[in-house]
């Protein structure tokens, strides 16, 4: 459920509401950033910046234009992508190799408390290669479905339905149907 | 009225939650989701799955992070407060002063550099003058040597060798007497350098009776590299002698200080 009351309180500069929002979304924000910057220390920095933006720009969230999670997701991806373009990042990550979110998930043996570890492991275990790519681009990298279609040379409709199927499998693994 | 089943299976809701739609499409989907509880339910489930997926990628939020955010927010707040204008003015003033001081330091260095260059230039000019002087000296000496060489080559020039005397037996000198021009060219290179406050004086001598007549001083002996001196001599000389005299010369020769002597 979208925390509508908390969002309104946040927009009224309520610090308690801000703390609750932070507790609700900080791991998600950090996870998104981590898949982009691939450096836990830098990711933490970017995550802090993202929540400062959330606090400062809370009133720019408009519930009639989309989900609050989607709004935060966009801020997080943009901040992380900005970081990867910074000189400091490029100096630190000279030998950085592009890899998928799956590599991060596969390499992990423990997850943060709110994650259904068994469900996620089950999901990763039978994740199709096409899902790796589509979820990476659409969800973690913030590609539009048009950009994804171009990147994967797939028709638009195919991207849409494949993406749905990939997320459907995730929901099944997590018992969210 | 839309077909809910079809709408869900199109995959647009997954794109909606992931933020992959255009702002226009997002507004449209939001409106439909708010109207249809089935869509609302679907969106919540998609979002729940994606929340799980993104949290699974998290390396684990640092316990300190929230207080770090609060600290950062307080710092930005201070700047944003209207009462903070004075502190921001102070900062501006400080930056201004710092810039002014930096500029002064820079100017001071430029001034010093300029002084150093000027002093260097002045040294160079001195060196140039010194070189010009020595060129002039060399040219003058060369001219003197030419005159000397020409003079001693002339037929009417008489060569008189002056031999060392008791006070300085090793001294020698040569007088070339150009009788036509009434000049003597004295090669004094065989004489020792006179002690300070003393000067060589050249005498024309008549022998019967012995009458010395001064024909001049060997001025600036030490600094004259050629040691060639040209003096006028209109006398009917029978001999020449060179004595060491007090600076400025004497009216009569100091015979104890007779260095060289030679008869024509």
C-alpha cells in the first residue's frame, strides 16, 4: 500500500514522517543505486543525497501523476547515473565491468531483513536470460520501454509482455499473486 | 470502459511502476488505477515484487546514514534561513578579503620578480659597458702598436737600447727616436712595475757637460698592456735615461734611481 498519509506529512515537512519514509524505502533506494554504481560506499553516499532530495522536493511529488515508489525510483536512478558520470567515480572505477543485477543477487548469501530471501533465491535460480536483460534495463537502469525495445531489438509489444512475464515469475516466487 | 483483463495482461502496469512510461501515459494510467480496484490491486502486487527485488540488491543500509542525512539537512537549513544573511554576508566578505589578500600576495611576487629582472638588466648593462670599454682600450692599444710599428720601421728612426743600471741590472728598455717627427717611441716592457706612488721619468741627456732634460713620464704604466709610450722629443739628445721618481715627476733626475741608460 502506498503510504498516502505519510507522504502528505512529508510534504508538510514532518520529520517523523520523513524518518518513516526513509525506513520504508532506504533499502530499495540503496539496492537500485548499488546495481548502478557497484560500490557500497559510494552507493551509501548517493542514497543519502537521494533522501535529501526527497525531503527538499517532496512537494513536487504529485499522486495524480504516478506512484510514490516510482517517483523515488527515478530520483535514485538519476542520482546514481550522475555519480557514474563524475570524474571521481571514473577514477575509482577504471576497471569497472558492466554486469547485471543478477550478478549482485547471485553473489549474495544474505539479504536485508525485509527481503524474502528464499523467494528471491528461488527466483534467481530459474531466471530466464531475457528477463535478466529486460529487468536490468527497465527497472534498474530506468530505460523507457521504447529504449529497451531498441536496445534489445525487440518489438515494443514484445518488450511489454516479456517484461510482464518476467515480473509475474518474480511475483510467483514471492507468492505475490 | 476498458477491458480490465486485457489492460493488465498488456504489461503496461509493470512499465508504469518501473517508471518506463511517458509522463502523459503515467497520468492516464494513474487515473485508471484510481478508478479500478482490480488495477489498484495489481499495481500494489507489482510494486511489492519490485520492492523485494530492489531491496535484495541492497548491500545493507548503514545505521549511521539517517543521522548523516539529518546533519546534512541541518547544514543546508542554516544557509537557507533568512536570519543567516549576515553569516552569508560574512562569508562573502571573507571571500572578498581572502581574494584581495591573495591578489596582494600575487602583486608582491610580481613586484619582486620585476625587481629581480631590473637588477639583472642593470647588471647586463654594466657588463655591456665594461665590454665596450675593454674594446675601446684594445682598439686604442692596437692603434698605438700600429703607430709604434710604423715609426720603428721608418729609416729616420734611431733605435737606442737602454741597459739596466746598478739599482735594477735586469731592466731594459728601447727608445725609437723619430728625428723627423721629433718623437720618441719607448718600449718599456723590460721595466718592472713601479711601486705605488712612484713613476718612471724619461730624460734626454747631453753628455758634455751632462745635462738632463725631462721629456715626460711613463704614465699609467701598470694598466698599459703594450708598455709602449710615445713622448715628444725636440732635443738634440746624445743619450736617454729612465729614472724612478715620486708621482708627478721631478725637475732633476734622482740618479740613485736610474733604472736604464743608453747612448745614441
